């Protein structure tokens, strides 16, 4: 009996599906072996902002975050190879177009550290840091600015006369939200401290570099007797307090030209005892006395508002060290 159509073997649907899937996988594997070819320009700016931001972070920051700076930003010659690559990658992105520069700069300059202590013994240490006085556009992208400086006349004097207007502009027209100040303690010159030491002769009964003397309080503390080193009455320190006071006033208003947060730190290892009234007590109850009992603590947070209220407007008495009141 001849075989009809009914007698022909019929492939089941399950077998057919498996066969098609196998052939599809074979074609897929074959296509994956081909070299990838770019088709036109990748539409980077068509991506969502969040995705662009993550891509730029990977491209710029790589394995390190190049935010630590001396004066402005560290020179590539003193950085690691990874940091050099990060700088080079950032420079390429900066030079692409204005749109990409703005998004890349917001990542690259998100946190900047200015360490003005590095060249404190050089002749140029009295000059303002170039990043703040020269680099107009980059500083507008800074969100957190950390400045490390000494308690010296030319360091403190720069804040009220030079830095305050710049910092206010960075908060008003830029993205500055948090200002962090680190007091790296180093004794000011004798003339900055006042007293007989300015003539090169130490007084016999007191040491102007360490001892507190009675000073005339300002209008906020007229009901108290104040004892502190004479440098707190000098113009550089008073100008520094004036800058802090100005930012404290603006931060309490609704003005958009204000930063959200300001923090003042002090080196824990070696500092005059009069600072101890403005930082936290040690958990063990042991007195600090100018040297923090715990070696693991590098910085102590100061209550800078109390510091301003205590010493703003303070003056040296006329009979102290034989000098006139300021």
C-alpha cells in the first residue's frame, strides 16, 4: 500500500521549537565573534543625566579622587600615575564642549582642598592661593572647600580682606555649600602676639607665646573677664572672626547667597590651652591642656560661634606688656 500524506512522519511542535532555538543560538554565537564596528557618533547627551553622571565619574575619578590640592590643585609631576591619568581624562572632557565641561567640572571640582601650610616658610607664603584669586570658572563648581592654614598674621589676614568676598561669590553664583577650615597651629611672629617679645626681649614674668593675659572683652562679653593670648586682639585674628561672624549672619537669613554649612577644626596634637574651652571634652574626663590625650584624633571640631561671641571686638589693655590698646 503506497504511503499517503497521512503516513509521512510529522515533527512535533516541541521538537521544532528546540531545533529553531538551537539554530538561533548558533547564529548568535557566530555574530558575537565578529569585531564590533562603531556606527556613527554615540548620542551621549541623549542619555539621562543620572547615567551620564555615573559615566563621567568613572571616566574622571577612576581609582582615585584627585581633590587634594596645594594652593590650587597638585601638579601632575607630583601625583601618582593613576592621578595623572585622571587629570588627563578630565582635561580631554573639559576641552570637548561647554555642555560636557559643565557636567565634568561639577564632578572634578566637587571637593577641593587648599593647603596653604606647605610653603609657609617660603617667601611667597603671604600671597593668596591662586585657585581662589585667579581661577574664576573652576571655583564656581566647588561644593565643599577645605582650607588648611596656620594661625599666622598673613594667613589669618587674608580671610577677611581677600577670601571673604570670593567665598561669598562662590556661594551666591556658584555651588559652594560647605566651607571647612582647618587651623594647623604654628606660633605667629612675636609682633603678632604683642608685648615685649616684639623687640626681641622676653618679659621675665610671663611668656607671650603661651600665657593668657587679661584682655578687654568685646560688646558680646562685657560682663565677663577674659584671659587669652594677646594675638586674639590683633587685627588679623579680629578680621578672621569678622569673616566668621558675617557668614553666621548670612546663613541664618533666607538669602540665596549663603552656604549651608561651615566647620572649623583645630589640630589636636599641639595647641594653646585657651582653645580647649571651644572644643569637646575628652570622654575619659582627662583635661586636654593643649595636647589631646588620644593620639588617634588628628583634628578637633571647634564651636566657632562661641569663639566669635567670646573674642569678637576684644582689645588689649593699655597697661599690658607696655603697649597701647588696639
